[in-house]
């Protein structure tokens, strides 16, 4: 059986009297595609924030990469690639600059980033837009760039919030 990268048991998150995440259980195995489905307000984004160690659970347990997010947030986040619901690209910078700067946030070497940027531009089919300002890109191109950016550090886990937008 494949190794589980994420294990949640009875995971619950409350905001006052409102229960956003209600005692959910799930495992995500290495190499597996896993989706959280539900209507607006079902707790999908809240669950992602708990996984990414940016929000604390109210009760239950969760391990991400064999670590508790509440105790090891920075270590977990170093191994995550996150594609947010709304892109947070820098519109004044070029496609290449956005990728390069994000790679530097992870402390990656310039040599590694240069090679990875080329790979990701091809993957995202943005080679011809490498020097274009992000503000000049179409919505679909911005979405592909945001995905490419999430992959710059070769994360162990890739999380996409609202991946169909």
C-alpha cells in the first residue's frame, strides 16, 4: 500500500457556533489525486488551510508528511505547492520574473531556478510569453503560470483551490 502523505481523523474546525469542517476522515497516498468536493461553504478551503498549517483545527488529528501542522508548519509548507483560488501573481513583473522570484523564496539556487523556469515555461505552454508582463496575460495563461509557480520547488504535495476556475 502506498505511503500516506496526509492522514485526517475526525478533523473539525469551528468558528464560534459554526462548524466549517465536521469530523472528516481521509487519507491521501503518495502519487494519488485526491479531491475535496462540496457546495460553497462546505469547508474545502478551510481544510486546505489546516493542511497548509495556516489555520488550526478545533479537534481531531491530522498529519502531513508525518508531521502535525500545528507543531511543524514551516517544515510542512516547505514541501507544499499551493495554487490559490485567486492568483496572487505580481502583474508588474514578467512571467519569468514571477517564477524566478518565487523560487528564491524557497532558497533555491539561481542555477536550479533557471533550469526549472525553462522546464515550467514549456510545461505551462508559456515559452512565447516568457518576457510578457503578467498583467498582459489572459486569465487562462495566468492560471497556468500560477500552477507552474507552485511547482518551482518540486513539492511533495500540490494543492489546488478551486482547480476548475
